[in-house]
């Protein structure tokens, strides 16, 4: 399966799971105070669910609090608009302030390549391999391209630092990307 197909399949699965979600017992990253939830599409399908739901039944620990990383609550505090049969993000000042600057983000790795070491992957706010954790929309994942391979970690979150990009109309439907990334502690 190509990278494009994996990303599209991941986004489709995320949308279906987010739509099926009825209540949120615990967020892995709290929603910022005053953040407005994204609107629903004309079909009633949510266009984003924030940082995702991290169930207390999960075998994975939630993301630890860190002051030196961009909070998922900042990344997920967006709205969307429908334009020419597309759902596009509407970013606020907080998200635009991150654009084209070096940023650190922590999350769970979703590999897009085979192997133990990854150069291209998605970083998500909740582990996608956890059946108890429901992912949010595309605002709860970041495409990462690294300078050097990063060891795949299914159970533990990773932290990467690199050039952060806010994407207005990405062909894969993603809202964020980090390039020239390196793994940091």
C-alpha cells in the first residue's frame, strides 16, 4: 500500500471512529479553555473532534504534561469550512504563530513505512493501535519527515522537533506537517 493510500485510509478510519464517538470520558490533552468545537458537515458527520479520547481502560499511558512542546489543545482548537466539495481548516492566530518556525511536538507514532526505524510517519494525539482510544479528526495528527530515522515506539510517545508547517489545502487532507525533524528527549 502506498503512503498516500495509508494516509487516506488512516484519515477515513479516523473520521468514522470520530463520528461514532458519543461521549468523551477523558482527553489525552485537555481542550483549551474557550476553544470552540468544529462544526458538523451537512451530512451530520463531525469535522473534527479535538485531541481524541484517551480511555482510562487503555493499556497505553496518556501523554505526559510537558511545557516545552506545542499542546494538542492548541492544534485542535480550529474550525472548518466547506469549499468546493472540500472540508478546509480555518486556523486562528495561535496556530498561524507556529507556521514556518521550529517547534517540538509529542505524540504517538503511526508508521507510514515498513521497518523498525521511521523517516516518514504520522504523530497522533492518542495511540491509533489502542482499541479504547478514539482519535479525533485530521487536526489531531501531524505528518512528520525526519532528517534521520526514528525508532518506532508503539507503547511510548515520541517527541520530535523540526520546521512546523500549517497546511491550508493539503492534497491528503492533513492540517500540519513537520519537516527536517529530529527525535528529542
